C-alpha cells in the first residue's frame, strides 16, 4: 500500500487518426546481429530491442512514407515472408488522450509558497471546509516520503531543470521515445501543448522546503520522464515506454488513454500487453513493476472505464478522483477496476489541487489525479 502514496496521475489530450507509419515491430530470434542482417536485407534500419521484450526489434524504413492512409507495398514488404522473421507488424498511429479533468462551464510546515493551499494534504482543524482524510501527513511521519523509490511519468516529457523538480530528477529513469534520445524535455510551442508531464511530475515529487511553489506527495522520490505522447503513438511506442529500465524504475505513471467520448473501446496492442505482463512478472528485480493508470474523464459523455483496456487491465492500478467535499465529480467514470481514489477538481465553488507548471511556474490544477 505504501507504493500507492507515491504517484499522482493527471490527464490530457493529443489527437491522431489511424495512419500507417514507416516503423515496424519485428520478432527475430538469433540476436542483434541477425536482426541487423535481416533489416539491411530489406532496406530497414534496426533501432534496437523494443523495451525489455526479448527478440522483438524496432525497424524503420526511411523510403516509406512517414504516414499513409493504407499500408504501402514495395520490396520492403517481403520481410513479412522471410522464414527467419517470426512476426512483423507495421505500426499504426493510435489516438491517445492525456487526461486532464475539465473545468466546469500539524506535523510540519514547509516554506514552499503554495504549501498553505494544499488543503488535501493538511488543513486547519478550525476550518469547517477541511475534509482531508488521505492520511498523507501520517504516512510522512512514518517515513514514507518516497525515499529510494523511482517513479517515471509516461507522457509528453518533463522539464528536468524545473526548480521544483531538478533536485529529484533522475536521468536513469528518463528517455525520449519520440526523439530517440535521453532528454525528456518537452517540445515548446506557441500552443503550450506539452505541459502535462511536468504537472504530473510535480504532483509526485516536487521538492519540499525549497521556498519554491509546491510539495510533491512523494517529495523524496526519484522522478523521471518518458517522452512518448508528443508524436505518433503506436503499439511499439507504448511497449517501448513501458519497458524502459524495468529493474531500475519502480513505478510507471500514465495519465492518458483512448478517447473518453463514450463511443471508443480500445486498449493495449499485442506488444504493449506483452510489456505489461513481462513488467509485472520480472520488473523491480522480480517484485514486479507497478503500473498506475488514470481511470478517465468521460463521465459527462457517458464513458465507462471498463471500455478502456489500460485502466481495466489486471496489470495496472486504476486511480479515480473525488471532489473537495467527497462527492463524485461530473467527469468521473465508474468501473470495477478502480483501486483507489484521491482528491481532484469538482464544482466551481470547490478548491483544486496545486502542481508545477511548465516554464517554471505553478498552477492550480483541475485533474483526474491519482495518489499512490
């Protein structure tokens, strides 16, 4: 249960249609050299093993259109017929939505400016609006502050130099799957789209008592980021992200999923299912990786989280939310897979929670967040 106190998960939106990419997932036995040989034979480049999935490789073909409405045929297609290739799958872009909740039409005191606003962690007994019952202070008093625990945020990247994150940032728990490098820094743009991962990271592990902004639920945890939502999301991308350093990372936090529109039934693909299963069996040095997932924000659209194959998976811990007054928020999705609930936004007259924001600012967040 202590692991449940370590992660706070949010939710957000990034849309794509169904397009075929120029990336393939391929299963080949015989090792990396064998995979390199077959890749070269058909004009592919071998980008290496897919996460922790043995004998599964990420192939890329530069002469195939990056996105197409259908699978384009050519000499590269013969890889599917090669007797040394056990399985090959051209990757298809999948619509994945970052889950923000939408806006409605005594033991210690830290010097962080927004500490006094964090009513869901502590509150004044004289305050009639105080309803916090998550026992976070009691957990901290017992030493459960995230120390020696490694959490990574699977999202659109995190600001590793953010003043409220830098001290706890862990480069070994980070990777840029979208850019195929080791820097998870978000891509900045005029629309300010890629703020979600940094917010999630702040809720989990914002540094305490540094006179800056806010305090994370697990303020002594190591925090990393996997940048994987700022590009084409495919089965390969998801599996790769879930399989990065499974013996080092303890908790993978994901606040995204299929579109919460009440019409979509979707979930992990073949590779992602294997990555989840392998993680819970072999991750954390045999103890099993912990995968925490946001339950969804489609309540207003009549969505049901049982139709989301990520949050309803037997391999994930599904977290929901409640309002300041302990009521079901209007965006809440209800299903049997939900394991725990934490505070988030509610009606216009109820308070929100506080987290970090990109560009080194703080924000009052309306989120379907999770506390582990």
